[in-house]
């Protein structure tokens, strides 16, 4: 009798685990692609520019001056006794990072349509690289805020940073997850309904005014409006950062925990919709 030969399987099919079903494991296995996409995104931003990285310093300063004139001088909105340049820059840096990540992720399918149609790779690599590459610009804008902050400290302005500022990395992670979750949801819907892109742009612009960027949360004295604003997951993030940097504002573990839960839910829904839509993306784009 012939001896039985050992059989070696080249492919094993098994039920998807939770992380594999969301595409997270596959994206992690191809993490080198994320690094390549990050380098591509950063390099492209500086091609054929006059000031290069200088724009990242100029943009928040111009926005800050505009806010000082419109909201500080004309509207005379208080800033909780915090110098207006410092107060506005803190909100500008965080909000611009969030809005840029959100907009870029929401355009994932359209931006990478040619690449997606030619070669297969984990599609989550692209949006993950976007929120990571935007950190480079955010770090430059944040350095502008730090310089202005130190300038006022040296001038004798009493600012009281505290240990809540140690939550800053967590706040950035929450911003990334919120932008990723919502962006993937919008990207999944706009592949079929293109006009939603215009609506989404208006929505993001209006969202900023529903977030305490140009005014402190204490300025909202109406109890109903105050509660409504706390439903905004960005409110707790902005207020926590300001409270940690200035010692002024409203901080609540409950509000921050609520934001974290909402963000995780939106992230799960966004990734699920994205993975389901990517199977038919080429047919609808």
C-alpha cells in the first residue's frame, strides 16, 4: 500500500473575526503602505508652492486676525478674560485639523478612483494615511499657537495650564476617530449621490459655529442651547483643551466620556459602511 502523503493547504477559509471583518487586521498587515501614502501626501503639498510650509503658519494667523476683528471687535464676544489671539488660535488649530481630515476622508473614493481601479490593496489604508499625514500640518500650526502662548506668558499675562493638558494626545486621537468615522460615512454615500458633497461642505461650515471656537461655552447662557451644544462631540474636546491650557472653561469627565462613546459608535458605523461600499465602488463611481 502506498503511504499516505501529507496534505499542505495553501489557503484556509475561516469565519471573519471582528477585527478582520472591519478590515483593521488587513490594514495593519499592509501598514507600510500607510507610510508610503503619508510621504506622498506630504510631498505633494509642497510641490509648486511659493512659501511652502510658510502657508501653514500664515493661514492660522490670518484666520486669527479675522476673528479678532469680526468676533472680538465688532461682535464683542467675550473670551473668558483670555487674550483673544491665544483664545482663537487654540480653537483654530484643533478645528482646522478636524475639518481638513473630515473633508479629505470624505473624498477618499473620488481622490483615489484611478488607483482603486488598477490594483487591490486594503482600502482603509488611504483614509488612515490621510488623518496621519494631516498631523504634519497640524504640528506646524500648533507650534504657532505655542509661540503666541509663550509670548503672552513672557508679557506677564496670567495663564494657568494644568495637568488636564496631559489629555491632549487623547483629544487628538478622538478628533482623528471622529473625522475618520464621519468621513467614511460621507464617502460611502457620495459615491452614488454626488450632490451630498455640496451639502456636506455647508454642514461642516455651520458645525464650526455650533462648537465653542470663537466663543467660550460659558457665553451660551440659555439652558436649552447649552444642553444641545453638549451633544456635539467636538464641544467637550475643545473645552477640555482650553481648560488644560488656560485653567478657564468648563471641563466634565461625563461630557468627555459621552463624546468618546459617540465617536466610537460613529467610527464603527463608518468603517462598516465603507467596507460594504468598496465592493461596488468601481460600478458606481
